[in-house]
C-alpha cells in the first residue's frame, strides 16, 4: 500500500470532497488528520476511518489563520510523529448568505480568497520548512475547473481557483530542489454541500433553472457539460490525490490535473 | 490497481519508455501485445513481459502502415483477446540523419508527422470499434513537453507533439460518449535511445552544448531546465500510464499531464 506508515492532513476533510480524499488515503494505509471547522461532521469521518482500520484524528482548524494551520502541523506531529502529505482542500463559494446574492459582495470576494487562496498559502507555509528539513513531502491542492478560464456568473470563486493553481506552481518551483512535490487537482462537478449551495444560489438569483430542485439543477449541468456524461465523485478526486501524493508520481510537480469527465482540456 | 484479465497493446513497446510501460502493465496482471518495427527487441521485451504476467505477444507493426495496424488488431484479438488498454507510444524525432543537421528537412517534417501523429490515429482507429462495442476502453498517448511550447531546435518534432496533444483532446471528445477515455502524457527528459540522438543533435546544433557527448548534454539540460534537478525515468511514465488506465481515473479524459520534474507547469 502506497501510504503505509504515512500521515496525511486533509483540510476541509469533514464533508464532501475532503471526506472522499480522507477515506481514499486511509484505505491505502495512511493515518489521516481531519482539519476542519465543523467538529461534528469531522468526528464522523474520524470514526469511519477508524472502523476501516486506519488511524485518524480531528484537529479543529481554520485555514484562514496562520496560527491555526501552524497548530494543525504541530498537533499532527505530536499525534503521529510526522507529516508526509498535506491536502489543502478547504474551500467556500462565498461569505455566509452568498447563495442569495446575485452580485457578489465585497465580503464574498474576501471570504473566497481568504479560504480558497490564503488557506492554501497558510497550510503550505506552516509545513514547508518541516518538509524541507525532512527531505520528504507531498502537497496536493484542490482548485477547480472553474479556475481554468473565466465565465460569467461566479467570478469570485473562479478567480480564487485560478489563483490557487498559480500559487501551487509558485510553491512547486520553490520546493522542487528539495524533492517536495506540489500539485493541484481541478475537480469538475461533484454533488456535495458546496454544490448544493451553488444550486441554491442559481435558484434564488432567478437564473434559468428556477422550478428545479438543487439536485435537478446539478444533473442538468452534468448532462450539459460533461462529455463522459456522468457526474464525478469525491472518490474520483480522492483517487487522483492519492496518485499525486504517492511516490509513483515523484517526478510530477507544478501540474494541475482536471478530474472532470472532459469538461475542460489541458 | 489490478489489470488481471485485461489486454493491453503498447506501440513502440520494444525499447525505452514503451518497454517500461509494457512491463508495468504486466506487473499489474495485464497480457501485453508489443507492437513495434524492431522485431528483435520486441521479442526480447515480450519474453520479459511473459515472465511477469504470463501472457504476451509480438506483432511487427509499422504504425504508418494501415494494413499492419489492422493486422495488429487481428493478431491481438486472436492471441490475447479484445483490447482494453491501448498505449500509443511509438515515436521518432526525425528522418534519417536528423541528429547531424541544424535545420529540419521536408522529410523530417513528413516522417515525424507520419509516425507520431498519423500513426497514432491509425492505431486508434483500428482498435476503436472493439472498444466502442464493449462501451469501455482506455487509451493513453505519449506526447512530450516539446509539444507544450516552442523551442529553438527540432521544430518538426515539437509540432508533431503539439499535434498529439490536440489529437488527444479531439478524439477524447469523440469517444467520451462510449465510456472510452483518452489522455496524453508529456514526458520531460529521459535517458533512452531517442535522447542519445537528441543529445547529438543539440551538441551539433546549439553553441551552448558544443563538444559535449550526448549524456553531458542531457545532464546539462537537466541542471538548467528541471526544477526538481533530476532526470525522469521510463518507470515514472509507466506509473502514470498505469494510473490513467486504472479504474481510479475513470472520470479523467482529454487531459495532458506533464511528467517532467516541473520543467513546464500547467
Ligand atoms: N463540489 C464540486 O463540484 C467542486 C468542484 C470543484 C472544486 N471543488 C472544491 O473542492 C473543495 C471541497 O469542496 P466540497 O464541494 O467538498 O465543499 P463542502 O462545502 O462540501 O466542504 C468543504 C469543507 O471545508 C470546510 N471548511 C470551510 N472553510 C474552512 C476553513 N476556513 N477552515 C477549515 N475548514 C473549512 C467545511 O467545514 C467543509 O467541511 C473546495 O476547495 C471546492 O472549492 C468542489
Ligand atoms: N526520451 C525522452 O526524453 C522523451 C521525452 C518526451 C517524449 N518522448 C516520447 O516517448 C516515446 C518513446 O520514446 P523513447 O525515448 O522510448 O524512444 P525510443 O526510440 O527509445 O523508442 C521508440 C520505439 O518506437 C519504435 N518505433 C519507431 N517507429 C515506429 C513505427 N513506425 N511503428 C512502430 N514502432 C515504431 C522503435 O522501434 C522503438 O522501439 C516517443 O513517442 C517519444 O517521442 C520521449
């Protein structure tokens, strides 16, 4: 197994895609720290991982705060002795209430960048000197196909994800001479609490999909956009992360891989 | 990751990268057909594959020859079964004598396009009906980072590899509705028979490398161009092929992934 005796941290690992990533890494033998704000949901994932036979630990973390990601690394090392993999997955679609705003507010721009961009920067900054010293480390960041090109309607989110891809390249360059890999996964369409809120926003801001349930809006989007004709899953993203975080991908760095059924091509 | 019972075809599978791909797929349980113009080396690799997975075959195939491509389909089906995995790896860097020219001849352009692009299309078209019938299939094309951006030497080779990326994107879209994925890998710098020749060409053609032997040119390029400061290996490429053709990547199509130590980030 690729991750026997390894320890991975997954930010935003309590729900949705982060949960899928955490479970896939655990299935491959990793200890997994769930670093999230949502304690209740996180504890469920921890229990699920433990019942599958791997070790897991909840660390209350706000990725927008450097002190908090510092703490996350410290606690992980205390608990498991080392950190091998950091998955910066936590992300938001806007500030609270964004689902009811047609035009994003200043707070939406701020919140999106705070979590989706600085969240990656904070996590990376908290772990990089440790990984450099140890001469080993894998960082995988979760961006989005939305970050692959501008589109009308959700510029806050898309711009933050483009920044996430760019920031990953910057650290890939910086850490490459130390043998540390930094890559990005760009998921396509995955049914999670986040996507549900995106659908809610479309409904409440009077975009054409009014009258449909959030799930129907999602399914309609899948059939319009995905060449392979099906939704992607949190497991798909987890599998791609598991590949990029493994030693089988030790010559891959600075890349962004779309896991999107062919929506966008790179 | 397990390819037991699956049938794989690797073009250019006799030497270099193709050989490593064949052995990797065999290691995961696949039967492998080696399709190459180099009969002697192909037979040797097939014997090695057989030791690993128990089942292999050779069919002398020139990918530029349509009849040979159809013959390959027949031989594969008869000897191993219907194809599940196709790896289009055969490639050349120019026509006879290209290593000691400082310009590209019409023959360089023609033959490189003929093998690297049209050959790939030939083989894909030949195997496509089987995959469509089964409503499943995995195709991986070997492009190159040379296809990602312009370079001051070997324009015919770079252009052919850019065409491979483009071909991958178009055919991926055509085949998506049949549950067939097609992705490309862009290797960086690997010490294979092909690179020995590229080293000769650069030493001949580019002042910076004058007087160096091919391996010295190769090492100098790595020091200059590769952020991770190490060469990539056929094993690296084979591991990435194995990921793309596995169930883990079922929702990834139309992508080109650089395996290049960070040479080119995208
Ligand atoms: N769902 C999709 O279709 C999709 C597509 C592309 C990209 N993504 C990205 O994937 C990632 C996960 O998305 P998801 O759909 O699972 O979202 P989600 O809302 O279902 O889950 C996000 C998790 O992150 C946590 N989180 C939010 N802010 C945090 C903070 N400041 N500190 C720590 N944890 C925080 C939440 O508590 C939650 O558990 C995000 O980066 C998202 O942008 C999702
Ligand atoms: N070596 C590198 O650094 C590098 C970098 C990027 C991309 N690539 C690509 O990787 C692939 C494999 O390259 P390699 O370095 O292993 O090269 P190689 O020359 O060592 O092997 C190529 C194989 O293809 C076979 N072949 C050539 N023409 C053929 C034809 N018409 N029909 C069938 N088989 C044919 C050869 O006999 C040989 O076995 C090529 O597509 C190459 O362009 C190589």
